[in-house]
C-alpha cells in the first residue's frame, strides 16, 4: 500500500476529513491537500506529525499488514519500553534476566 493510500485508510477508519487530520496533526489543510492533488509523498516531518495524530509511530505506519498481528500487549509494552531511559532499560533487562533464572 502506498503512503497516501495508507494515510487515507487510517484517516477514514477514524471518520476524519482531511481538515480533521490537518487539525489533529497541527498541519495546514493546504499541506495535506497538496499531497493528494500532486500525488506526492510527504516529508518525514509531515509524516511524523500525521502518525502522531493517529497515535502511532513511523515504524508502526510502515509495518506490513501480516506483521501487524502483534498483540495489543506487545504494542503497549514496546511503547512503554521506548519511553524508558537507558538506565531504566538496563534495569529492566536485569530484572527480566533474574525472573528467567527463577522460572528455570
């Protein structure tokens, strides 16, 4: 699926007009209209703003359909981990390592 088609599908899933998406993404409506009329791909910064409006990351946006079978808990966990500091991530790895040893 092409980028504009994917944006359109996500927009329609939410019942948003192009204007709604522009407001949610803090973009001008003309920016989005230009993408559609010129059939051009958005800049990374524009796509990042659009993904933010949809509540997804760029990597989630580019996931293929068959890869999106990831469970809600995995998505939630990945988002939570991505917000941790390096020190917190190291502590989590240590904790997970110790819990694995306890289970064996």
